[in-house]
C-alpha cells in the first residue's frame, strides 16, 4: 500500500512574501562582497579588539586588585 502525506500548508503575510521576493531578487549567495577589507580596516579591527579585551580585563580584575592593594596598607 502506498501512502502519501499531504504537504503542510504554510501561511505567510503579504509583507513576508514581499520580503522573500526581495531576497530572491538580490541572490546574495551569487553576489559576494566586491572589495576585500583594506589594510587600514584590518588594523583598526585588530586594535579595537585588543583595546576592548583590555577594558574587559580591567573591569573584571579592578575590584580584585583594589581589594588586594587595600590589604597591603
């Protein structure tokens, strides 16, 4: 016996349908970024990541250091 299952009905709004059509028109997988990052962009990203990491460390360890230094006085 061969049983077939009906496909589920999907309901989307007109706005959702329009957005899907716009995405299909763009075909992002077939349109890669045109220009690679420039050297200055890569350096700026690296500096920002290092500074962000240092700020996070300072915020994390500052109370611990203040407590340790307070015990020395």
